């Protein structure tokens, strides 16, 4: 195994109450090994569980399950319960 | 036609987008902001969208509906930012050869929007505010 | 608001007539004249009405719907005389606190109109004409 | 029983194919004794039965059954299958 020249990163988007809590609409985050989108949520919002917020996930602008593994360059979004209509 | 816009929504372009000489039915749903929620007086609402994904989801929802009702045409527009009372926040327009698929496809699209569209609503009251999820 | 008119139908006044600060949903059905029927090319249509009774039937149909969905508002407009292709022959507008009763009441009114409203449609083809009943 | 000074009459409205067949949109018709709206139809359109045309009836601007008895001054309409919408 070689060493990567840069750490793999993802762009994370925050909306609604999560954006307000995080204090920003998006940020770049370095990935950890074999990290799923739910793992990333737990790392960034240790005070919450996805279930307690009923939060869903999107990777690369598509709804997905929490177990989806992340890759360098992915666009990640945490999706609180939606209210469109 | 799939729109996400801060400006007031106008049904006319959506109406035109779903017109077809072979259609006999046009179904237009408009979501309108109400003046109260569970007894609390709402002063206005604010919609926040994951814009790029919301437009993709509109396309995906329409594609799902077209699999079920291949003869319809669908247009969707959602407003973002502050929306005053009594203003339209959402339009779902469906043109169809006959009325049953018009009603059914329109309702199908609306229910999918309520469930899947990455858009969030903040209700602003005289004495506070709250992010409101769809039931 | 219940209208029977020779002039082109405009949804705006019906939309206003069913608006209410407590409403979250607006459902608009438009019946549009199609360019063909069972393969025959239609050039235009003509609607004939038993005018006085048709207006009473619109009121009765709306009253029936209000018994089932007491919180909705209903407006109906039907065109009479010659109607060009792609033009609107009927508008059913329903305002409702929530979407389910909006869809249901609109559909209920439309089905009752198709069955009970004393209005007749003559389809004029390139090579003839025919009085067409609703299925 | 006394004799009426004028025969009881009804106004009959015709629409669509019945109007075309009759050649007029309405007319005054003298009633016969105990005549129902269906009886009147049979008298005015002996070539048809209500069933063959699926014709319905209205008296005084309200849908009614064919057995409805007519009275002096009633407004009668024969309702061919409707086509509104």
C-alpha cells in the first residue's frame, strides 16, 4: 500500500436545523478509512443519532442508505425531514 | 419544466408546458401558505432547498410518474426563500389525455414531493419559528 | 361562483373565489378540447346547455360535495357555444385546508358534472358531426 | 267535476339531438289526464322509447324519474345523455 499524496475529502452540505446548528451551509471534511455516510454523521454530530433526528442521507445528489461508503470527492448531504410542498 | 425560484410562482408557463393537442384534462395543484398551524398565527414562511438535488429529484419523480402514466406531461415549480401568507409555494401541473390519469399522476407527484424533495420549511410565528416537516 | 358563458374561460376569478386564508391546497381541473376522437379529426366543438338548470345543478353538486367535505370552497365554470381546439370547456376549482380533500372534492365534482350537468357536446369533424355523450 | 276554463299545459324544452329532431328548442304542450313525464315523451316522440335513447327527465329544472306526474305550468325537459366537461 502506498501513501496517498492528499487525504480523501468530501464536501458536506447542511440544511435547515443542521445548518443552523453547524453554523455554515457546507464544508470540506477529511474522510476516515471505510467511512459510511452514517459514520460521518456520527462523527460530525456526536450529540445526535440519525434516528433521533430522523435524518436521511444523500450522496452525489441522490438519496441513499446510511451504510453507503464514501469516496474521495463525494458530495454528501444530511437530509432532515423535508417540508416542501 | 422543473423550476426552483425565489420569485412569485405563475401557473401560466407550467400550464403551457404540459399542454398537448391530444390532451383532454389539465390538473393543477397549488400549495398555498396558510395563516395558522395548530392554533399558532404564522406571519410568513421560508423555504430552503438543496437546489441542485431538488431539481434532479423533480426530474426523477416525474420519470417515475411517466413509467406509470406514459401519456401524461408533468411540470413542477417550487418557491424558495421567504413566502408571504396566501402565496403559492408549489405548483404541480399535469396534462393528460383523460381525467383519471390526470388526477392520479398529479397526486402521485405531489405525494413524492412531500416525501422526497430536499426542501425545508421554516414557519415564522409572531413569537418564534420552527422547521416543519411534512406529516 | 358558478358560471356558464360563451366567452373564453379564465381560471383567475375561480381561483380567487375559492381562496381562503385557512387553505393550504388549491386544485384546478380544466377540461380541454382534444383534436381527435377515435381517430377522427375534430375541427371544433359546440356545447349546448339547459342554462337555468345547469347553474342550479352546479350549485347542487357543490352542495353535495360540501356535505362530504365541509371545509372546501368550490367554483365551477362551463363554456357554451363553439369552442376551438385546445381551449378550455370546463374549470372546476377547489380550495381546501389540506390536499386530500382538495383532490377528492375536485374529482367528486367533476364526476358529478359528467353525469348530471345538463350540457351537451357536439363534435364537429372534417366530414360530419355527432352529439357525444360522456362514457 | 267541473270543466277547466283552460287546458293544463306545460312548457317542454328540447336539447341536442331531440331539439334538432323536433326542429325547435321549446314549446307549450297541453297535458292529458294523469300524464307522467315519460307518457308525455312517448306521445311527443312515438318513434322512440326513452330507453332506446337513454333519455332522462327533468321537471322544474330538477332531474326526476319518468313516472313523475305533470301539473299545469310545469317546465319539462327531456335530457339526452349529457356530454359536459
